[in-house]
C-alpha cells in the first residue's frame, strides 16, 4: 500500500509540473529488458533503471496483466535494485497465455513507466516418464495393479481437476489432483494437502493420495509426466514416486490414460 500511495501522490505532482522540462529531467526512467521461462509455471522478468534523475531511486518494480491496456497498479511487484541498475522478479504464469508487462521507477520528484512488453507463454510439449511402463498399470511397492476404473473431472476434492483410478476390486485406489486441467509437461508432487490448497497458483503442482479408507499422500518432489494424445486422451506417467507409511518409504510407479 505504501508503494501505491507514493505512486498516486507522484502522479499528482507530475500533473502540476508536466510542462517543465527541468522537472522532467529530474524524473527517473526505466526499460523492460527481458522475460524468460523460469521452471514450468513461472517466468523471470528483468528491468533496468536507465536514468536516476535528480534524486535517488526510492521505488521500482513491475506491473502486469493479461490485457494490453492496464493500470500501473495492477499486479504490482516491487523489486530490489542492484548496483548495475537492474531489478528482477519471478512471476507465476498459466500455460498458453499472453501477458503484458511494464516496469516503473520513482524518486522524490515522481515516477515514470516503460512501454508494454508482450510475452506469450508457449504451449508445453508432451512428456513421458523416463522408464518402461505398461498403460493403466500402477506398481505399488513392487505389486502391479491393473487400473480398471479411471475417470477425470473438474469437481475435485483438491485443486481444480481430479483423476481417480482403481483396480476392479477397489483395493488399490489412486486420486490425482491438479490446479489446472492437466496439459503437456512435467508436474512436481506436493506432499502437503494444505500447502497444495494455499498455493493454487502453482499450476504445475500435483497432489496424489493413495488408498481408500487408509490414505497416504505421495511425498513432495516427485515428477509426474503428462502427454496429451492425438485421440483426445491424456496420459500420466511416473517412475520414482514414494509415500511414507509406518516411517518407511514405499515406491510407486505407473501409467494411466483417461
């Protein structure tokens, strides 16, 4: 709120003094430098102060939106400034989306804003686990289970999309939850249900709960690979997941198509 208040006050000063060349010379300036992928669900954006103006820089950062015409107060992110005048931030993103960025910089005389920088998130490529797996078979602690009932739906217990798979008897059941409808890519398991709920912006995070009556959550840090197939189905595969029961880690691997 302090940054926003400062920017509004600075805007009023600029309106009163906008006709003064000397005043404009006193203002700082910045430029947007780059935006590059940072992991699977974020990008790293970089800006630079190109002119300090007549007094030291007090605030600098970014604002961004999915719309090209947006206010500087939208999704504002303040940043630390290094000795070279560069500043950066990591921004969460959605796959296959377009974002518009501006940088801003302010000193005691006012603030300036860069022009828009457009960044389109590329659609991720399909991925598969780096091991040999049989489709619709889950191996739990070296016991192979054929998944007979498999369904995917948006009314998930956690996140925004859930997949349920179980064998014919219902003895082996797997519930897989995503924060988005799963698209091509590599997802990282989150072993904490509350953390998964609280950090729904992590689009390439996945929560896996094993079991029906007695449930075990797959440990954090595992990799789940998603491939969208040409026939409209989606395949999930994983090689080296683990879950903990009675202080012992048990291995879990599998391949499921729905």
